[in-house]
C-alpha cells in the first residue's frame, strides 16, 4: 500500500492521478483554491465536488484520515482527472503593478 500525495499548486492545469488497488489518495493544497471532482463514489471519504481548501490544508483531513482515502480495488488502474482552481488567478493581460491611466478630455461637438 502506498499513499499517493497530490500537491495542488498555483497551476490551473487538470490534475491527473492514476492509482492501484491498494493505494490511498491525499491532496495537499500548496496554495488556497477550489477542488472539483466528479469521482465521489470511487473514494471513501467521498471526494468533494466544490470544496475550498486553505493553503497547506490536506484533504481528506489528516487527523481523521492520516493515510488518505481508503483503498478501492474498483478504482485501480484508472486515471482520474480533477480540477483545481487556485485563488487569485488573474485574467490574461492584467498586471498586478499599479499604473496611471491617462484620459484625454477631448472636445464635445455641438449638435
């Protein structure tokens, strides 16, 4: 048996995980964000569907599930794809540095 630890980083790329019959699964949020899964029924505890995780938070809770999810032979050998959306993702083309906006007053035409 091995624990498959999946780091959730500042990347928005899909998270792909392949597990075997005796593997357990654990997610560790390196940054805060929202985890989304459609594979709830394959794992115990059930994977969350839209769960906010804080930075350094482990799912499932390491206190209650120190080895991660329970092994599931029916989930073995399959690749699962999860979505991780880190907090603070900026839209492309935006900058985080302050700047000055210049507005031309122009002239209004008479009609």
